[in-house]
C-alpha cells in the first residue's frame, strides 16, 4: 500500500547542480531554491531556481541587483506576502569588512516574486513604533547576533529566527523576532537550548483550530468533548451545535505557535519538543513570549530515530518531520508524523521509491496534501551525506491522506449562521424518490449549488422560449419580472419558475444533502453515518459540489480513524463507537468502493488499509 501512495517523477528543465546546505521555500505550486555551495567547485552561489510542481520543470531565474559577494549558504528562506525572505547565513565579507575568508551575516533581504527584484535594504527601515522595544532597551538591542545554520519560521507578519552558530562555530542561544511589516527587529530573547539546522527544526502552521468562543486547540491537551476540533464534534452535541468548531487562517493580530523539535546524541537519541507562543499585549503593540516543554508527553509505539538535518511542516493536526537516518543496519530518508492533540508519533512508510537512492529534502504541498521529496534515485545516500550534497534531479510524491494527514476544510461562515434554515423561509420543494417533499429556500440552493442554478436557468430559458413562441402565435405579450439577487442579469416570468425538483434519492439522503447546503459542513449524526458518507461522496461527484467533496472526504477520514479502527483510539483519547468486526469491515469496504467510484485515490488507499 505504501507503493500505491508514492509516485516518482524525473525533473526537467534547468535542473540545479548538486548543492551543499541548500535553502528552499514552497509557495503554492512553486518551489524556490536560493544560494548554497557548489559541490564541484566548493564556491558559494547566489543562483535562484524555481520548480513548477505541476509540470516538474526547473527554471533558472535571473533577477538583477545581486553581486557575487551576495552569495551565501547556511541561510534561511521563508515566503511571506509574495516575497522570498532571506535571513543571515554564511557568506563572503561585505565591502565594509576588511576580514578575509568567510563571514557570518546578520542581514535580511527580500525578493519580490512578482517583479523578480531584490530589496537588499529590507531591514534598513528604522522602527517607527516605540512600543516595539521595552523602556530599558533600544532598537539596537533588538538586533540579533550574526549567525548561520539557524532555524526560521514565519507566523502572521513576523519572522522568527532561533539558534544557529557564530563564526567560531559556537551555538547562538538567541531567539529574535523581525516584523515583516515594520521591517525591523522588535524582540530578542535568550534561548535556553542549543538549536541548529543539523539537529533541529522550527515550524509554524498557517491555520488554527478554534471553537465558537475562539479557544484554540493546543498541542498536548487531548481531544475531550469540550476541546474536540471542528472535524471531530462531540457525538452527543453535534446536531445541537451544528459543528461548533472551526478553522481560521492566522491573521496579523494572531501569531501562531512555533514548534521546535530537536534530536541529538544519536547513539542514545534524545528528543525535545517545545511550543513557543508569541502574543500581543492589550495595547496590541508589544510582544510577550511563552514557552512550553512538551517532551515528556510524547508517546508512540515507536519514536523517531536520530535524524540529521531535519525539516518539518504542520498540516492539519499533525507535525511532519523528515531527515536523513544513518545507522549500521539502515541508511534511509525517514519520515514521521506527530499527532499534535495527543503527541503520538507514527512512522510513515515511503515504499520502494524512497527505499533506494539518495533522497535529501522534503517539501510540503499543502493544497494537495502531498509531501514532495527531492533527490536522486541513482545515487548513494551515505556518500552524498558525507559531502553534505543535496540533489534535485528526481521528485517523489508521497500522498499524506492514506495516513489520515490532510488539511481539513474551513468554515465559510460563523457556525451560528447554520441555524438559519427555517421552514417558514422555504419557497421550493425537493421531491424524493420515496415521495417525501422537503421544503427549502430556493435562493440558498441557487447560491450554494451551482448545478441547481444552471438547471433552474435552463428551465426558465426553455419555458420562456416556449411561452414567447405561443404568445407570438396568439398575438399577446408575456410580461417578465426581474428576480433573484443577480443584479437583474437574469429575467424570468415568475409564473413559469419551477417550484419543485425531483431527486432520485430517498428522503434521508436528501435531508443530509440539504443539511450540508444550509450548514456548509458535515456535522449531524445522519450525515456522519458511514453509509451516508459514501452516498454523499458519490452525489458530490455527480452534481459537482466541491465543498461537499471536501467535507465528506474529511468526515470519512475521521470515520475510518475513530469508528472503523478501534485499535487507533490512542490518536483521539476518546473511546470510539465499537462496532462488530464484520460491520466495521463491511462499512470500510463500502467507503472503499465509494472512493473508487469518485476517483479519490488517497481515500481509497486509506480505506483499504482499514480493510486489511
């Protein structure tokens, strides 16, 4: 099954040469690679490459304004607001520096990806906010020490850098915050640990999980009936709350937590996990820092081995880490996932594709729920690691959904708006196959169901043409009326507007479908039954309802995890509904068949894992 979830492609175009200490960043369907040191000549470079993930084609980009002296490696690269933010690293001495050899940098530069122009003075703007520094500090005190091989992460409109090493190869025990909007350093604190790119990673998610009161689901708190995330509502309160949990993208006013994972002493691996949270004061100006050690809470059937040069990502409720694992018995590129609410580790099998060759760097493709691993399947991993060489010739695409790792869909509106589906507002009827008639508001269906809107417009047009044709024969005119909220673009006679739609589905299925149109989520016990989910997935494919596809796909994953796989109850810390083994097997096969009919390959593999 791991081989089914992993595919392989050879890259085309201007494939970058092998590099030492590469720095890459992913934005949408693009991967950007900047700097590094050439393996062949041992010279640093300032070349910029762009990989189109859809076509697997590399392109060498040639923005101006960079001099050979601007080459660097061991730097960090992050994407923010259409810009590639490059911070610190090891480079050549600047013109004002009379030293020879290499120099450790402390600058922040930015590349505008739309215009391909560099801003080499991105951090030169002075701070205009006196609240950004404390009363006993000055703006100069906020500037961190020069460093290389450090960690970085963006949260909201801030760049956070941690650790790294100085020119004497000593660890820099600092954590600093750079305001990307003010373009200045706003905070610098002591870091009570030694972090560097060789043994640590830092990552922050772009989404948070909130309930209706705005309370965030935090790592290590577990999934109690009160704090259960949006995609796992309490069974007893699901219908009453109409899925009271929601996902919200981080805004400028909200800084997401940063997870820092470190492993060291590879002979007897030590693992550390910290949660770093910056928050604003009541005046919304100064930042305060809080750290939490989550290391003692980490559990799992097995724990990650020592990973060299690890990197990580947050997707949904999981932290994904990857890195090079070297031991006497095994030398592989290893991938692990940490379920954040329960801090439970699980290993992800890359199949035969990742079992051979030199795979060096993983990059997340969140839109497609995929992990992209770059390398060269013909080379030797140990030999490349000894030279710190990273290859860019081949790409392995690892589907994450078969492991239940994916980005859940967000709510389109506040959960209270889901309670507005009143019968008294119904001006249209859905006739079911069993003869049941269900009232619904036509305007809601038109706005949220594209197929229904097209069918209604087509019916109106055909009815209007027929009425006009008959009126022409009789020598009379047919009045038209502007209806709907389309600004008058569609004109129809209210006398020929249909009042009913026949759907060849039983009433429970239609009720579940209408519940989705009014709530824009899968939240009721009727909707969440496995057989109903299979039917809704097929309906979503038949009638082209993307939102229903996303939410049904999401609900099926949770069903496979909680109800059809009791052995995985440690992932939720909530006792699942235990069904007889035969019934679990039957329902899992039903979901597998539905996923197959709808072309949901990742979901198909996930269901097959449960069946087997």
